[in-house]
């Protein structure tokens, strides 16, 4: 194991064990290096790496702190990596969405509030019957984000938020080239919303699967 990797592991072990908790300030560099049996240089590199993935927060003139370790904060690193996807991996992102999002939609059937459902209904109504493809795709992202938020699982919400970006171009492409793609998307949104209103988890799961799989199937046949 490289020296820097060893330093990262030792700091991680301190956090996992509870020796360092969210919001805690790390000991002085010289003290921590001695405690962990590391050189100050390798410790410094480890701190730099862990700050990049939002585990540590280096505050100039104040010290280094453990972040809140909130899932949304930690999963920002995933969003950064996802931005480097290649076009030929879009189907893989859609496949992961097809696994996760229907489950989140089923969870939302039991947890989403009436106020959240009203907001989703108002959003659909505001689009009208013939929105532009760009308007629909933007609304589609917000529609699904609202449902996943309603599921009440911040980890799932952050994961799906990070995975949705790479599929945006495919959704626009479909809207421009596939006959009645806009109308079909609106109908599927209404069906998902109706299932959530009925608190029917299995119907919500099924409609979410159909909705995502239709984009995946179209893209697969097009490619």
C-alpha cells in the first residue's frame, strides 16, 4: 500500500471508529502524524485527498475539520465522476436508474405528503399539453427529483440526482425524434402521479419502470 493510501486508511479508521466525529477538528498536524506513525508529508497528502471528496474541510488559519458526512455532500464526488461519462455508457446509467428509481417511487407511495403531490400536479399542469422538448426534459428531471425526495431517503435521492445528468441528452434526442414522445411522457407522469395519490406502491413502481424502460428501449434500438 502506498504511504498516502495508508495515511488515508488511518484517518478513515479514526472516523469510522468514532474517534473523530462529524464537525470535529483534527489534532495539529505534528501531533496527528506522530499518533498515526506517519510522516507529515504523507499526512498532508491524505488530508488533501480526503478534502477533495468532502470527508475533510480544510479551513485556512483555523484547522482541518471532519465535515458533516451528510450523504448529499459525500455523493457530490459521484456527480463529479459521472460528468466524465462517455456517450456509449448512457445505457448503463439508464439501467441503474431502472433498478433504483422504481424502488424509490414505490417508497414514495407511503411517504410523500399531499402537499408534495399537489406541487407535482401543479408542475404538470403548468407545462400544458404541448411543451417544448427542452421544457419537458427540465420538468421531467424536477418531477422525478420531487418523487425521490418524497421517498424520504437522502442517500437514494443523492444517488439518483447524480445519475440523471448523463441521460438528459438522450431524453432530448428522443423527444425530438420519436413520434409522440412528449405526449407519452406526460401520460406516464400522470399515471405515476395517480398511483402515488392512490398510495398504490406496486402501481407506482410499475409505471416508473415502464417510464424509464421506454427511454432505455428507444435508445437501445436507435444505437
